[in-house]
C-alpha cells in the first residue's frame, strides 16, 4: 500500500512540473520591447535583443499579455508618429528655427520660420494608403456590353479572291 501511495505522489509531482526548459522571459523585457518597437524593431530584432529565437518572441506575444501589450503600444506609437510626419510632409508645414551668422567676428542669432512646401510624393503615398480604392497603382477595367452583358464580337473575313473569283 505504501508503494501505491508513493507512486501516486510521484505522479502528482510530475503533473505539476512544467515541461521543457524554463522560460528566459523577464517582466522587465516589456519596457525594452516597447522602446525598441518605437524605433521600428521587428520580431527578429527583438529576438536578437533578448538572445532568443524569433519563435520565442512569437510565443511571448501570444502567451504574455503584458509583453504583447508593450510590443503593440510601441509599434502603434511609432506608426502614429510616422503617419503624422508623412501627413505634414504631404501638406507642407512650417517650424521655428534660428539662423546663426558670423560677419567680421560678430556672431548674430536670428529667429526665423522655415517653410516646407507640400511634397507630392508624400501626398501620393498617403492617399494610396488611406484610399487604395481610388489611388492604388493598379486599376481594374471591365468591358461589358449593354446592361452589363458580355460584349459580342462579329468577325467579317473578306473573300479577297480565295474562292477562285477575282476580288
């Protein structure tokens, strides 16, 4: 009877132990992941940073809500910053600046406002991403007959004397 109890106790211990290697995940990775995602880090970049396989990063994103949230927040903030910059570039913008000059040893600092005109390439990128139905590179054309029916094609082949008769 003591053997049976010992076996049952051993089974319980085995069932509570996790399988595989212990995770190298640490809660402080969340802050690092968010900061690196703000700089545009991909999952492969995060894997190199934490010295793990890319599949491990995928697993942490799937299994660790705090890590997943940090990665998503960093990426969303970075995307928003780029979108804002692209929008400003597309529409044109102004910002305060200073002009520093030196004339015969006399240094002058002058406050100025720099103006940047709209950039058509940035506007096109913005529109392609925001309204792809209207601005994508590939346009689809459909040819149809009356009431959306298929187009009927009639071919006429002239004789040109092939039947033995002069044309």
